[in-house]
C-alpha cells in the first residue's frame, strides 16, 4: 500500500491510495464515517428554559455540535470497563451553559468539565434569547459510533474514485474532445490532444470525450488498485488523525478476526 498526500489541512485532505483493493479503500471510507468513536452530547438536563425553542429542539441542536475528541482518554460508553456503561469520567464529559437575554447563545458558551473537550467550532448558534429569557442546562456527552447515530459521525464528505487512465492515439486534432471535457483538462498541442500528468486525477470518468471522438482516438479506463481519496472531518479530529484512527480501526478488526480464527 502507498499513500501520496495531495492536499492536507486541519479539517480536510486529498490523497492517492494505491496498491490496494476496492474493498480496502471502501473500508477506510466507512471507518471514517461509522467506526471511529467521537464525543457527542446525548443527554441534557434543563434547569431553566424560557427561550422560543422547546426542550427537545435544544437537545437536538446541542447533540449536533461537534466536540473535539480525545480518543486516548475516553472510550465508548458501551465498552467502558470502569462503570459498565452507567457513565463515568472515562466515557462521558459534562458541559454546562448559563445565559440570559438579550443575547445569542453560541457553542462557545458551553463550559466543559475537561478543558481538552471543547466545541470544534465556537461560533455555532444555539438559540437567540430576548430580554428576560434564560437558558440554564447541563449537557452530558458520551463516546459513540457514527453507525449508531449521525451525531457521532466524525467523517463527512468522505469518498474516492479510481485513478483514470487516458490513452490518446492517432489523434487528428479536431478539438471536439477538448470542447466537450467539463473539466477542461484536454488541450490541443500541435497535431494532437494531450493531457498533462497532474491533470489526469481531475478526470471523473464521464467519458464524454471518448463518446464525441468520431475516430476513437481517445480511450478512457481506470486503475483498479489506485484511488483518489477526498475526506473532511467535522472537527472532532484533525483530518490526519481521523484517517489514522480509521486505519487503526481496520487493523484492530483484522486482528480480532485472526484471533477468532485461531480459536477454531
């Protein structure tokens, strides 16, 4: 397996994953979305709410605020050996909020019992309070998996495509393929059409250039063992950490399967 980084930022990444099967590439994608545990607010104790939102609406909004997650410190509640799933400092975090209008309440107004666990984005609006309105609550965040609820989904917009293979032979430079290409990656140079090496990965295999060519000079195919991967994190993890954690999840599952097979 080889990984070539094309783009990398705090919350997004683009890389080429090669010498792997489609099944492995898809397992990485699914692990980012569903199998990397994150913290999310699950329970809310409301002590005072005179805002325009019902208690249930506030609970839903709070649950969808991404929280920076420390996977080394916290474990999913269902897997906690300390409390057996009852809730303890190993699997849950308390966040409190107290606000009075007139003001707009933002995610940054949540005060966490663990300084490392904070809203990934401090500027998420929760509710607007008018004069005299109050909101006092305690929110309990648990570790969970994206496969159980979208509030625990750390990976967003995770996807991949095969690396295109574009072959141009006996081109008569008519220019029809260049005009048809929606990505504008085909250029006429001299007596034939060409595609720069770096532009190949921009192709999304629509095959419009191939269909418009009357002399069948251009052929579109793809590499079955190489993929262009794009991914984004909701902020629970950095893009790098999310990808590494997804790989570790797959490794752990493979080791678990081998252990089970050894017992047979």
